[in-house]
C-alpha cells in the first residue's frame, strides 16, 4: 500500500492559486511553491507565486520566467531558509485532471538536474457547482453559460521519488490564516529587479466558498521511453454515467463495428488529444454545455446538453494510433435514440462531419 502524504498549505497561498486561476479562466497560468518538508516527508507550502509579466501563458501551457524564479529561490533560502518544492498550474476547462506528459517530463527533468528527489505539484481545474465532489474529477464543463457558477478544484500530486516519477497518494490540508512568509514579504519593498508586482501579489478577494480540495492516487511510471517521455501507468477505466450507457446488451444499432473497437489504442496524451481534436469542435460554442468524460484510456465521451431541453447528444471519440476516430454519435430523448450511421471506415475518421450532424440536429430540436 502506498504511503499517504499530506500537502499542507496556508490559506493565504490557497487563495492566491484560486484567485490567479479565476483571473485567467481560458488559459493556463501558474507559479512556484516554496516551503519545507516535515519529518514524515510531507511538504508544507509557505509561499505560492504567480507568473511575472515575462512569463508566457497559452491555452495549453505556461512557461514561467526562469530568471525570476532562480532569483526568488536564492532570496527565499538566504532570508527565510525555505526551498522550492515544485509548481502549481491550471488546466482551467481542458478536462485534464492529471499531470500531462509534458508536466511529468518537467518534473523528472527538474528532479534529475537539481538532485532533488521530492517534488510537489498542484493542479487547478474548473468544475461546476453540481460537481463539487473530489470523486467526480473526471467531468468537464464549458462555462459559456453565465448562469453556471464554476468552482476551482485544487488537487495535489506528490512525488517522493521524482527522478523515477514515483507518485504517492496525496491530499491537501489547509493551515488557517496568512503564511508568516507572505506577511513578511508585505513589509519588504523590492527584493530584486527580476520581480514585478504580479509575482508576489496577494489574492484580491477571499473565495473560500469557490474552491474545493481534491486528492490524488499513487502512480508508478514506466521509463521504457526514456526520462523525457515517461508514460504514466493508467488507472482503472472510468464508466460512462448511467444516463448514456446502452440500455441493452450486445452491439447497439448504429454503433461502431467491432473492428473499430479492436483497432483503438490508448490515447497517449489526453491533454494534447483534447487540444488538437476536441477544442476545434467546440470552438465558438456558447449555447450548450459540453461535459467531457474519459471512457477507460482509449475513448473520450462528449455529452452535449442545454437548459430546458430533454435531448442529449452523446459523441464518443477514440484513437487508432495516428488519427481520431468516431466510435458513437447519437441523440438521446427519453427512450428514443437517433444514431449517426457510418457507411465506410473513412466516415469514422471524419469527426467533424459526425459531430456537426449531431449539433445541427440538436439545435433544431
């Protein structure tokens, strides 16, 4: 059984993570975590930073200002005796609740180059109010509808042996009040010319009711592909919600023929898959809510709904090793189903045609 680690963090720093994520709801943002390790090996976060103006924030990545981070590390050690524990960043609405392959490569590279075996990471994801449960972390909502009130799910990941990407069970424990480090920083004027006002900025508002705490499970990664492309061992497959599971056994009418499912391969990087193939389908969507759920490690389901409509559109995608493939596309209204039919395998590879077939029908009904 894996040892469970508590990632302790002061409330003032948790507020910074939440505040920064809310300020950038459609792009990745993040910063560093500074603190100390306990006798039991668990980290305590005394300071969480934001990006500087020289950092690069994009939809699916954030690149921090390495010069500023290095300078702050030196100041934190010389003045307070605390060290860099790791990094936090947001995956906003991309639907990835685990560190991506790029995140893991960065973790391993840092641990190897710096000679630091332990690494702490915290991910921030938007979830809807109706999904405020750590056990429901695999849901995704697009918040084009202003009536929805998203909250930030904060999930810790702790690597006791980051050089081999060995990850332990981890959960967050919040220490009440302001960090003594942040209180001292407020009294300091200018620490270094590398810092700007954003990097150490306090949270602008208290959002206790607008975040929830998640937890992560242990993982052991394979090093077969080398240290820069370690692949995470996958967890047990997740099931579709009951409302969209087939009501009868066997192959449902219109479902993908068996050879399609036999050809499916593990989606190598869900974040990259979503960015390259799912986001273009949803671009410009403001009328409907789209929930994304992984179905095992080979398929991703998109469930399209809208207020005051009984119809749902279920669209399931997979990966054949080189291209995305349509597994299912159907509209569900009560006991009725209208299913998209593919005449050829090439039509299975035309994800846009199948998806917009459903969206067009959904708009009319």
